[in-house]
């Protein structure tokens, strides 16, 4: 019987942690001004988060690749418009959270 409570508590905490990470990613997206060039569901100046997630869905190294691209900028992955580097005021930990959030849009 106690095992049932442990399993239920573990499941509840897992859902809460996922929801928190999602909320934190969205908040960082807004705070870091990513929305100036990106939208969640539609192409803007840059690709949508859904397009990014779709492109990298089968890439096991996507998280690391995207963290580097977000930090340093890049071009050519989604057309000719280059993505500028992210300001140093955005921490590496914030970039990690942003990328995880972006890649979660399926």
C-alpha cells in the first residue's frame, strides 16, 4: 500500500517538474527577447519553435548543438537570415533551459 503512495508522489513530482521547466523556458524566451525573431508556432524572422523541434527531433546531439548555436549565433540551418549571438547577460544555464523548452515543441 505504501508503494502505491510512493509511485503516486513520484508521478506528481515528475509532472510538476516538467511543468515548471516549461514555464521557466517560456519566461526566459520572453525575457531574453527571443520573440523578436521567433514565435512558438509560426515562422517569423526566424523559425518557429515547432519547426526547430521538428528539425532536430531525431538528433541525439540536438541539445548541445542548439546551445552552441544559440550562444554563438549561426546561419544556414533555416535559410539565409543569420541568427546573432546571444548576449553574455543570458547565462549558459538559461540557454540550456531555453533550448530544452524549444526542443519540447512537437
